[in-house]
C-alpha cells in the first residue's frame, strides 16, 4: 500500500487554476521534495493531502484512508507555515500537550532531543526566536510519531547550522520506513536530502524523479581535461560533442552523453589528465522545467 496516493486532483479559486488533474503515489519510507515557483500550486497540493483543502475533483488517500481518518488516528503529522504557538507556556508544556493528543506518541524527552530543544525546554514560547519557533513546530509535528510527515517550507527562518541539524533530524526520523514529504524553496536541500523530487508548475506536476535523473534531463553536461601543449584539432568532431572550449591549458567539451565522449577521447591518442565530468545543478533543471511562470 502506498503511503500517499493522490489521484487526479484539481482545484480552482475562481478563475485561478491552482491544481489541474495532479496524480502522485509515494511508497512508504521515501523522502520526497515538492518544488515549484510561488503560485505554482505546491501549498494547495499539500493542503489537499492534509485534508485542509477540498479538491474539486479527484481524491487523496493516506495509508488507504481519507486525510481526515488518517489524522484522527495519529498517522499523519504536519508542519505548516501558518499558526502561532500557545502563548505563556514553556516549550516542554506546548510539546507535551500536543504529544498527549496522539494515541501512540514518542517519549517527550526524545521529541525535544530530536528537534534540538532540550536546552530550551523551560523557555516560554514568547521568548523564542524565529528559528527556535520553527523547531518547536517541527517537534509538534513529530510528537505523535506519525507514519507520514508533511512539511511546508520547514527550514524557513533557520540559519545554516540549524538547517543542517534539521535535516539530520529528518533522516533519523525517516529511519524505519516513515514517509516524509516536504515543500521547499531551497533547491540544494531537495538535492541533498530527497529520494525523489516532484516539480509543480502552473498547477501541474511537470517532473517526478530522483534528483540525479531530473538533473540529467536538463542536459548541458561537460567533460573537462588538461590539454597542455597537445593540439585540440578534431575534438569538435567527436561523437555527441556539441561545443568545444579551450583555455588555460584545459579543454571543455559540452555534451549530453559524457560516457560516449570519454570513450571517444581515449581513442584519439591524446594523453588525458585531470579528467572531470560535471552535471547541471538542480537549479538549472528547475528553471528549465518551470519556464513560463506560476499558475494563472
């Protein structure tokens, strides 16, 4: 059984098409990133998964149940961008209260440790920084040990060190077959932490693959090596080479098929030193996939 099954969902807000016939299946145990420009439909899609937004068409199932049923049974946890913490309570009291709402919850001290809040447990919520508040939201989302965890821009307001600690916590939480789905504007986070990337543009899912596969689709890979005093004549004629750049004692060959280019290089008789193969960044693929802007 899939952890998340989104089948042909659609949603409009008046003339605005937020999501149009999107389908998505997420097996248990995957960490999935949802990417898209502002207005692409990411938050609407996540809202439908959580039962906060009713689709105009299609359906959503979490572990074979409706989002409302899964939430009532403590199977899903969420960290969304909106919402204030209960004022005048300590971090420990807030997280402990939320933990008590679930039928099978994590030990409180374990939740606080996972979210990096042990040293802040006695601090009142009104005295927290933006990043500390975000960590409390994360603790509230995982307090019930949900089998599905949905996060909307989870590292907003976190500094670099806190973001690194957060993703270490996510990897720990995902161990044992738990499913994590997160939306983010930090493409490097998706590249480094997701098993799979789903790209949403103009209300549609335009890509769904591993980060490496999505980067490969962007093309533009290069093969670079030290040329030295050797002649570069004929390199532009090698199979799959689309452009050649020579400078500083190095040559760079542009291609969509670096394996073929490397094999051809070693048949030229040139001495190949300091060989490097580069792939485009996820940002390059993202820009290519979402060209055309947000949903209209």
